[in-house]
C-alpha cells in the first residue's frame, strides 16, 4: 500500500477511535477486506471505506482510475463490495489488487468526457 493510502487509513482510524488498537492493512487479502466491509456501519465500515478510498486516490493520482467528482466514498465502497461478491474465488488475492480491479472496471480513464 502506498504511503498516501496508509495516511488515509490512519486518519480514518484516528477519527473513528480505532487507531489506539493499531491495525496493519498492508498485507490484507480479499478475505480480510470482505470481512471488514460486511459491517453496515461503525468502525469496521469506516476502515473498509478508508481502505477503498486510499486505493481509489492512489489509482486516481497515477491516472489509472477516473472517477466522477460526484462519486462518494459509499459509492466506491459499494462498487468494490459488488465486485468482491461476484468473485469469491479471488478473495485470497491481495486486497488492493482486488479493489483496484473493481475501480478500474467501474471508472476507466478515457479521452471521452464521462457524464
């Protein structure tokens, strides 16, 4: 995970009050991401969303994902969760790889203006 993504997760954890416990998400697989993202709200939901936002921001910075400015964190989380739910055979793969694939498919960069 990039330093930027790690910073996003750290800020989200601090805001949620979970930071004192210390969570290392750099080695997460899809299994850990799915389990964390099952929470409809609360600390795990915020960790899930922060992880996905970190991946999304990193990919946007690199020009790999072109999400609409109106896309919310909840929308990005829903996109990744839907992708994961359709691919349980891939949950052993790295979480950032899976989240990145979901976001690339949903928000590909193109020369055409997306509306």
